[in-house]
C-alpha cells in the first residue's frame, strides 16, 4: 500500500526538509529558489512543516549552504549549492 505522502515534493535547505503543498507549482518554486541562489536574493516558497501546517519559507540565496530539490521523479534528488 502506498503512503499518501510518499509522492510529496520536498525542499531540503541546509538539512531541514520542507514539503510542498499539493497545489503548489513545484517547477515555479524550484525556479524561484535557483534564481535566489544565482542572484544572492531571497525566495519565498509556500511549504508544509513537519505537522503539515502551511508556512512561508524564506530562502536567502546569499547565505544558504545547500538546497536539495526533490521532485519525486527520480530516486535521487537534485542538489544545488549556493
């Protein structure tokens, strides 16, 4: 039996995992994060915390060490360093 959350898309920022809401456009969120990393700016992404409450995650592209974008399309996530 498949867990309903097993297909969740995740963002892992410096070791902390965040889940994208089902209605979230993962491609857009990933592009915003990549732009923030590239331009040392800030990305605001709607995510779910560990209790699946909706929160806004601010990612500072100038200070973040590592961001992993896991789109659940491959067994391994894509890693982007800032």
